[in-house]
C-alpha cells in the first residue's frame, strides 16, 4: 500500500518536558493503526502533530510525498480529522452538530441531509436529529462527535481514546463504526488507546509508545503472537502509569503519577519512568489496615466487573487503579459502585516497564 503520512525524527518539547522523542512512523493508505501506551506516553501529542494541530519541535511531517510546512499546513488539516477524548458538542441539535462541517464547506442542503442521515445511522443515532446534543449522555455525545468527523469523509481519521469511560454497548457501536469506515469507506484510521482488547478487535497494525518513544511496532498478529518484553509487560497488565521518580534516600523512589497522586516504589531511579502494579498485588479494605506496605490510598469504587470467582474493581484514588478480589471477599465486604475503600500495596509491588 502507498504511504500516506510519514513522521521523520519527530520530537516535541513543552519547555523542559520531552513529550515525543525521535518518532519515525509511516501510515499507509487504508491502515487501521493503533497507537497504544499508558497515560502520559505521548499518544495525544502524536495525534495532534499528525492532524496539524501541533507542530514538531524537531523533525518533519511528509503528507503524500510533500513535506508539511507552515505554508501548506492546510493540506493536512483539510484531509485529516481528529476526535478528542473529551467530547465537545455545540449547543444545538444533533443534526446541526453533524452538519456543521458540511455547511462550512458549502455542500448543498439536500446533500447535507443525506450525508448526515447516513452518518447518524452508522453510529446508531438515527431519530436523534432534533435532540439537543448537550442533553445527551456522554456516550451519545461521543457518537455525535464521531458522526461529525465521519460525515466529512476525511482521508485520515484520528481518534483519541474513542471508547474511554463508555459502557460496553456504546463501545461496541463505536468499534463497529470504526471498522465500517475503514473497511467500506476506505478511511485511513489511527486510534490512540490503552485498551489491549480493543486493539485485538479492530486494529491491523500497532505501535507501542512508552515515554515518548516507539518501543515496538508491527502487525497486531506479530505483536501478540511474538511480543517483545516491553509489549508483553504492557499488554498483559493494568495499572500502567507514567511518572517522575525522585529517590527517597531509603532505597525507594517517590513517583508522581499525576493528579496529585504519588506512589512509593522499591527502585532507585530519578526522572521519567513507566510503572505498573498488578491488580492481584493490591489489598482492598474498607478500613485502613496496619501494614508495612508503603502505599495506602483512599478512594471510591467507580466500576465493578464480574469474572466469575474473581471481581475486578476500578477505584478512583485521584487516578483510576484496578484491583482484584475474590467473589467471596467482594460479597463479605459488601462492596459496590460508590463504596469507599482503601487500596494497600507494597513498594516492591510497583514494577518498572
């Protein structure tokens, strides 16, 4: 297939922070490429550079064989559409939201109506045309944003965590729409996600981004059948975080993982690190336990997933951390969505990718 978009030695700095470091990436026409990695790895920054929203500090972008500069930035902006993780809809009807870009581009009214209807049908929002977009649920608003992008028939569609915080039914609708756009409409799609199950379901190729650098790239089959150590660690684990580590002087390091949350790890590193904590290494309690564990975090359960004899809990402690308990413990403690709990884990349970 023909190369549509290339990034060559792309680096992006925000002051002293290196968001991307020497990225080399090719997107082929017809690709459905997943950019995977933990929060803070640089996924959103990478998409913004691809969309022409951000410009690289170093390196170059080549679109259809031509180097993109400030003088021809419009070429990529006109043919590349990005849907952000935090959905923004206009304070008007669903129809007007989806039709907005078409009206700006001067499409005739009869074509606009037909194209909007087709896009809404694709995201299962047929019949919602006259509803006020801002009164819809979060999942419905995300589907409106996706329809607003798809209706423009972009050559490249960039999606930033398109199913984050969505229920399973809405997630399935969004994934079906993505697959349809790629397969039937020929849209080249790049999806930034940390959802490994989603990557297996929809992507053809994947890139693992860690600490602003590409750690692994290949087809989904290559990556999952013969994964590298970095991919194995990331793909099979939850609770992957990027943070800044500072040695404590006691054989450990305090890692700031953002949103005011710090955890202690049995490492002696300084600077940016990617860490993970296995859900099974986290003790869940309704009261703070007397323990030698260095990490005791207070939070509230926001999601419960039933896996038979095991129940996984997503707990908001400032960041969302997944823990795991037996069904018996879950029932004995009377846990549910909204329950306040403490998460306890040792510094030695915090591992470095």
